[in-house]
C-alpha cells in the first residue's frame, strides 16, 4: 500500500495539478500521502468489530433513521407513524463496506480557512442552493468510541463556487463582496451522541477542484462569551465529497446551473482519488427529504480521528464583527500568486519527505 500511494503521489505531483482558483494541490497531495503512510493510521473499518459489538452502529443507524423521518414529517412528506425502517442487522453487516459508514480521510485546509467562526447549526445566512441537513459523527479510532467533547468546524463555497470571509483572485470575481459575510461557515459541539449537526448547502464548483466541503476537528478548546472558541488542539483536517451522479442532478438546478466556471469531476480530482485510498471513503451519504432536491437533503458522514493527534492547519483570515480580517504572517496570504504556500513544489528526490515541517520552497 505504501508503495502504491507513493507511486500515485509521484504521478500526481508531476502533473502540477491546479487546485483552488489559480493554485495547485501539490502540497495537499503530499499531506494526504504522509497520512496514508503513517504507521499509526487506523481507519473506521478497523474499528468495525468494536463499534458493532458495543451497539454503537445499531444505535447510530436508528438515530439517523429517526432524524430523517423527523425531517420528512416536519416538511410534510411523511406522517408521524409512517417511519420505514431498515433491518439493523443488515446495517451492522455492511458497516464500513458502504458509503453509509464512511471515514473522512486526512487532507488539508486549503487556502481559505477562516478561523474564529461562530458556533451555530444553521450556516445559510441567506445563501441559496440544495439545503442540506448534515450530521457529522466523530469516532475515536484509537479507542473505537464516539467523541463527545469535540467541536466540528465546517465550511464550503457557495452554490456558484465562491468562499465567504476571504478576498482572493479567482474567488468569484475577486472583489471584496464575499469577505463581509460568514455564510456557510461555523462550528458545532459533538455532544453526547458524538454528532455535530449543521444546515448548509451542497457546495458548488470552481476551477480545478471537484465539489467539496472542508472540516476541522477541535479538542479541548475554550468556549468564549461571544460564541466562538479559542485554543485547544486540532486532530483532523478533512474534505467531504458528493457522489457524482447525484451531484450531476444538483448541478442542473438553479443557482448551481448559473455557474460559468469549469467543472471538475470527482474522478478527475487528484485529492478525491487519494481520499478514496487505504479503505477510506470521503463521500457523504445523502437522502432526499421529499421528492426532489429542492425539498431538502439529509446527509451523514463519519470521521475517524485520533483525538491526541496534532495537526497544524493555517488560517488565511479571522472572522470578526467587521468581516474577515487577515491573520498576520499566514502562509496563505496573497494566494494564489505570492503566498508562502503558493506554487509549492516538493523537494527533489529526498527520501522520507517531511511534509509537516514547513520547509517548502516556492516553485
Ligand atoms: C444527537 O444529540 C443531540 C442532543 O445532544 C440531538 O439534538 C440530536 O438530534 C442527536 N442527533 C441524532 C442524529 O440523533
Ligand atoms: C456566491 O457568493 C458571491 C460572493 O458573495 C455572490 O456574488 C453570489 O451571488 C453568491 N451566489 C449565490 C447563488 O448567491
Ligand atoms: C470574540 O471574542 C474574541 C476574544 O475577545 C475576539 O478576538 C473575537 O474577535 C470575537 N469574535 C467576534 C466574531 O466577535
């Protein structure tokens, strides 16, 4: 497996893949590879037996089924007593073998992480698109238990492929419009069932990347009076994707259909392909709440983390009451042209590349 991933990474790096508008993914590919090759890596699949035996898989399945039913009843698509249940034994058997029980693999933050976002469930702030109720489960893969005391951070671009809280060339029209809003960004505590629940939209697309959402898992952070968090550690930085056929249907609906940027399919996205390796599956499981996409969606995904792991993602901006403000000395400042991480090329022919050490050179 190590051999295989290194070969794939080498091929991907040689092509100098375009990433976020104007940039490339070389740095992100190396990060992902280092994670796949890490000796302590453990996937949700390896936790399967423990999670099934403890009853967690069954309980989780019943809870998600009930949650989807609740959303259907609330939207007028089902009657209270009409819940359709799937055999939990079948769910247990398939756990880890189907998209319903995905693990989100380690990836990187990309150039548009804005720190200091608010703790809130509803991230819409006026944005339009395929409204998605997303339940994210955090599982401790070292102890095979739900993580009940973490904060899950979530962000994605809007339905026409623009990130809020930042201003950068190639992010929409590059104007300062998006920097003034915190739409589609926020955090939620995992709580007693290990689930962080959000309301957001299916992200649109922009040049060079398949549609994706970003996540970061925080541990031991302090809750501030203004509903933000401070400090703590970050165990996981990841990205979620949408199954291609379903995504095609979403992209046909407005406002997605008004997006004039070139689209990248999952299969053409180097980070998506690396994300699928090593038994990981970063694709969300999505159900229609009603009859059409416009009636809303219920999505779920499991994230396997080692809560003691320490990742060091770098925010480009910080959210303040006045909008996004640059973080001093961020290696992403100036993206995509002049930042420290811009145009990153891996060091040549060096054994055991240490991608965590921030010694990259500009290409
Ligand atoms: C998880 O628990 C919270 C309360 O702590 C609840 O609001 C939420 O609906 C639960 N999620 C699921 C999927 O059952
Ligand atoms: C996405 O964000 C940009 C920048 O804020 C905005 O101009 C555009 O209208 C948004 N897309 C939609 C569909 O609202
Ligand atoms: C929340 O409070 C912290 C600490 O005082 C401050 O740095 C931050 O800007 C505040 N965030 C917002 C959105 O008001």
